C-alpha cells in the first residue's frame, strides 16, 4: 500500500508541475544561422487531451556567438500540452546546412518579409508532406534529431565542423 501511495503522489506531482524547461540553440559557427524546429505536440484543451501531431516552426535567426531560446517548453505544460522529440534544420545562406534524415514541411516563401526577431511560420501536421498541396512554398527539408527527452532543458549547438 505504501508503494502505491508513493507512486500515485509522484505521478500527480509529475503531471501537475508547470515545466520551466526550454529548448535553446547556440551558434558556435562562424556565420549567422537560420533554424527551423520540428517537434511532436499533443495539445490540451481544459482537462482534455487532443490528438497529437508534428509541428514545424521557424525561421529563427541566430547570430554568431549567441544562444537563443527557440521553444518555451519540453514535456508537459499544464495549460498547453505536451511537446517532445525535437528535430531541427539549420542553414547559413549559400554556405552550410545542418540536415538529418526526417522530412518535415517548412515555408520558403520568397515574398515574405523575414524579420529576425519574429517567428515566420508554424505548420501543423508538418510530417504529412502532401497535406497542403495548394501552398507551393511548403516544402520538406530533412531535419536532424535533437532530443527525445520529455523534461528538462536542451541546447542545440551548431559548429562549423558538424
């Protein structure tokens, strides 16, 4: 009985904590970087969990030698939902790319007025590569795995040698 009570208390604490965990990107390369992030997201509306899906968002501008917060939580946020299993695609225009094996949709609309301090796009169902056939600017890029953790803080570090 004592073990059941302890396990129940631990679960209640885990599921009711507002997480302060975050995802960062540190640019240790020699040029500024643009980054897009993808993650699995399960939203919560009131007390009800919704169906999960993959979300991609970007472009984050990260100057050389800086660290920037690119997502505000890993794991469970009691008001928002669950975010975990993070991937990223990063590039330096006309130079280097940090790519992986997992395709997610990104927005490459050249007519947009990109602002380095604002999130440019958020795509839900980003793993369904043919989900938005009407939008020719949503194209798949191959993202690199970052972390699968469901709590804590994680920093993506970009280097010229990666």
